[in-house]
């Protein structure tokens, strides 16, 4: 950034700003402005005019402020509460870091409940999860090998699965279509992000359909997720609960010459047990079909698998915006606070209490991922959160760098200016929030929230993953985000 640009932004902060939040030690936050009011320093764009130029229907809330002092440089409809979509994951990230710690690890354990003699376990074998959202088929392989190394070839009791480290959730958002892989079930025993790999290939006049739990080293078929093809056009997928398995159908007319996609798993513990049973058989260990166990596990630990540290889990969660991970770490943090939370909504309320008590931020989350569109936060509150001393001190390195370009496509960000932010996208909802870091100057925080909740509500009956008009609306929202960042950086 040249010296002219630096002087422009520095002058805006020094002369045209107004307070959005106060300083240490408690960081008690003052209201930004009356609802519907706006702050705009000379030389900065008219946000309402830009939103109209972009063709965005619905509402837009924006705040640009100095990170540590909290002085507002620009705002528009800043107090209006809107759905943040996946931008909500920045709050979940800080929640997990502060409550669980950066070095926290999940542990998945294999218990032998009984004596082992002549290769026979006289009792139950228990696969017990602790809520690890990143457990994969590759991770179960060494546990199966350890089972064989312990000398066990069969068991007289049951093969049991313990999933109560986290409360079971049938899905994250019940309003989503059933086949969306980003909306799986959740429990204390998860596998492969609770997504099954569905693949189809043309076989003469029909198709070969497979459902498996593939990973880099293994490709075990599964029986807890089943698929049949039917002669119809719509809907493309249907789902029925089989009691202890997922029954899917797919429209044969939609299959083409072949392909694959991930489908959500509704029985994650049984899914993990199904896969482990196959891997154990490959090691010469015969296990019965897994059953859910209610009581906490006991007995001797045969083997265990520890997850990556929480800091790495969260970095990957933000990079790929994984909903399951956000919900699992949020639930784990709420439980670690000593709260008995029975579902995602209760855990989200606990996170909201944490945000109010520790950051002075008022918000209304319904989950930890932002997938539920009933979550509400204002651009002002989001900017306050991002600018809180405990947040700005450690969150930016977890965020992805966002490129900003001028009207000719040349980069405005690079060595001297960087933007680190989290995106959030639902149909007719688009958000971007994060930091503008400028060499030799104070960091800025920004929050841009856009939503057409009326069009989103009308689109719920659409059987398509992207309802008519949603892609164009999202493109327009992203154009506004880029234009605002460009104006803020370029002066």
C-alpha cells in the first residue's frame, strides 16, 4: 500500500471515527448506534448505493472499525441482527480454544470387558468415542490391528459402541434437504465426518451402486447405509429411517454414466462399528454386529487413538468450513464448562452466555456452525467480538487469507496489506468478516452480513441444492464484499 493510501486510512481512523467498543480490562462494550443509523467517513463508499448497484435484495449490515480501539470508520444497519452462516464458526473457534485449550485431544478407545483366554474374550468388546469429529477409517485400522495383537480372535459377549460422550443429534439443521452431506448426524462416536461415499457406475442397461467408508488406505463397504435406484425423475433422492440403518433411493434418470457423492449418515456410531467390524475381520478377528451401549465404558483399554490437537482441528475446520467439526467442538466445550446440554440448541445458548460474560457480546446462535438460519448476530456485535483483545490476539492466524483486487483484476493485497477472514454462505445468505492488516498501522476489523430471508424462506420447497436465483444472488453479494474491501484498502 502506498503512502497516500496509508495517510487516507490513518486520517479516517483519527478524525472520522466513533466508538464501537471500549478498552481493557473488561472490554465493556458500548452500543454502536441507533438501529438503521449509519457512519461514513468522507471518501468512503455509500453502502446502500453499492448494495443497490450490486442487485442484492434483502438487507445488508456492515461495520468497519479499528480493531483494538474499537473506533468505527464506517457502518450501515450495524445493529440489525442477521444470520451469519458459517461466519459463526469464528465464535465457536474462540469458544473451544478458551474452554478446551489449544492442546486438547479427543481419544477413541477400545475396551475389553472380561478375561481373554485362548484367543477368546469372555465378555464385551467396546469401541468408545469421545466426540472426535475427525476420526477416519484410517484411524480405525490401527485399532483393529491392536485388537489382533492382543491375541483376541473372537468374543463371547457383544461388540458394543459407546456414543454418549456427546448428545446424539439426528441432524444439525432439520430444515435442510435429507441428502445434504454437510448436515449429518452427530454423536460421541463419529467417522469420516459422518458421510458415506455413494458411487454409481453404468452396468449395461442398469447401474452398479456401492456405499462405502473409503479413506486413503481402506475402502470397506457398509451395511448401515443402503441405496436402491428407482424409475422416476424427482425427487433425485429419498430417505427413510430403517431403525438401525439409512435407506436411500435415487432417481435412475439422474445417474448419467456414473459418478459419486457423499451422503449424510444418521447412525454414526453404528457406521463406525460397521467399518471397524470389517477391518477387524481383515485382521482375523470375528466380531458380531455392533450394538449401542448406554453405560459408560469400563474394562481394560486394549488400544486408543488420539486426535490432532484442538488448534489444528480448528484450523482445518475454518479452512474447510466443516459443520460437523464446529458442532462437535462446541458441544465438547459446553460440557467442559460443567453444563448438561441435551442438544445443539442448548449448547449454542451456553456459548451465547460465554460470549456475553467474557466478551460482552449479545447474540442468538441456534448451533455452533451457522448452518441453522435462525442464528442471529448484528454486524456491530460481530465486529466487537473480532476486536476484543482476547480474540484479536489469537484468531487471525486461524483464518484464510482473502485476496482483494482492483477493477482491472490487479491485487491490492500482498506484502503490505493482508485480509484474513471467514466466509459464510447459505442460499440467499452471504457473510464475510475478519481483519485488514496493514504494515505499520493499526489492524481493522470488518463484518459484512447480507441476507434475503424472504427469498430464502420461499426457496425451502425447492428440491434443488441451489434454488433458482440463489447463485446469482450470492455472486452479487460477493461483488459487494470485494468492492467494499477494495474501497477500504484503496482509499
